[in-house]
C-alpha cells in the first residue's frame, strides 16, 4: 500500500478520493474528467433495477464506460428484491468492479416508490435485498446511505450489524438524515461512530467542498475514503488539489487557461455523447458550474442561453475564457 490506498473487498483504490454518484450529472464525460484529476473510484449515476431488468434504453446508456474507468462502481436502486438481484448480476456481467446499493437518495420521486432512503424504514426489506444481491455477485458489495430516515427512525447505527451480516464490504455514509435533504450541516460525528462500529472500510460524505475538508473529514472520523459530490461541480480540480494535500504537496488554483481546456473538453464529449444539438441545451447548466463566481459570468451565461448552435457555443466559450486571461472583466485581476 502507498499510505493512501485502501481496499474494498479486494479491489484496490490508489487513494481515498471517490466521486459521488449524482443523477443527471455524473455521466461518462464527467467521470472521465474527475478520473483524470485523480479520483480513485467513480460511481455511475444511480441505475434503476427495474429499468435494467426491462432492458430500458435510457437505463442501459447510463452504463456506458471506457477502459480508463477501472476500477468503477455501478450503483443500483430499487425496492424489489428480485429485480435488485437480477440487476446486480447484470452489471457485474457488464464489467462492474463494485456493485453499490443506493439506500440514501432522498428525492421524492425515488422514495415514494420505496427506494433509496425509504429503505431505511424497512430493515427486513434491506436484509432481503442485500442477501439476494450478495448471493448473486462475486464482486464487492457496497452500500451508500444516510444517518437514518429521521432522528430516531431507521438509524444507521442500528443497521450496521445487519449490513455486516449480509456481507457488505464497504459503507458510504452521508452525514445527514434523509428528511434533511441537503439542508443544514452534515454531522461528521455520526460518520465517526459508524467507523467505530462497522467492520469494513467506511467512506465519509457530506459538505466536502474544499480540499481541506478531505483532510479534516479523514482526520476527525478515521474514515478510509472520502466521497466528493457537489464540491466537484465545475471543479474537477478538487480531486488533484485534495490529492496534493494528502501527499503533503502544495497546489495552484486553476487559471483561465485551465478552465477553458476542461470546459471545452467537457463540451466536446457531451457533443459526442448526446449529439451537438442536444448538447447545446445540456451544456448551459454545465457551463454555469464552470463559471460560477467568475467575473463576467452572468453576461456569459445570458449569451449562451440564446444560442442553439454548437459551434457558436464553442466560440463563446473561447471568447469568455480568453477575456478572463486578458483581464477584460472588472474583477479579472483578482484571479
């Protein structure tokens, strides 16, 4: 081991940094970018077990990958034990190195069907699902969950013996209850207690938006890994910066040229993935991430919202970031 590496059921991760699965965000282009910046493990957008078992075209597209994504985890969600079992076996057959079960998504459209964080209200169903999934696959089995459904209900600390008994190899814990959504602050103390009571590696998650947070979360909880979610939106450099701190190195913040290169790479991959016409619309939110808080960003976003042409969009990206480099915006000198 290199001092930073750890293993999940025999799968070696070279460092503690894990990219969180985020629906509609962590597609193949996004995962490639964070992998290039040092993420040791990437996780697909959550994949519907029902959609996969029914060979849904949209669901199957979520599993698109490449040789660069090793190891990789595929996250499945659902509340039907038979479908979850079949879905797990299918993604393993398609090359997943790790199968992750979503027991933490608080989105209404997910929990109203009993999936995601709603599973925390039914430990017997959790046992049924995990027992079947564990028997169906040979690769490591992991779970991503929260502190509980609500304080006093579905507490993760009460769940830990069940998870261990079902053969869960590692656990990712987001330091909020499901009923909090993303409000309030993540409770890292609960993550620490999970580390103390779960026999396998624990990956901490929640409010990791700066490289310094990675070190603080690891040191304060003893977690083996740190999962970064919203902190990576428009900021894949958080992985290389965090890795630098973990290795005792300094790092520089990305300049306009760095941002231009990554934003254009992201845009190009989106155009290849979904087609140039559709990419124009999808890139509006992506480019919002890359320019958040930067000089002239509001005007830039206003202009890209008016175009429907991919080539014109790429020219706008060049023009904006070249302007930053030249100091054409009032606050650009501060960059």
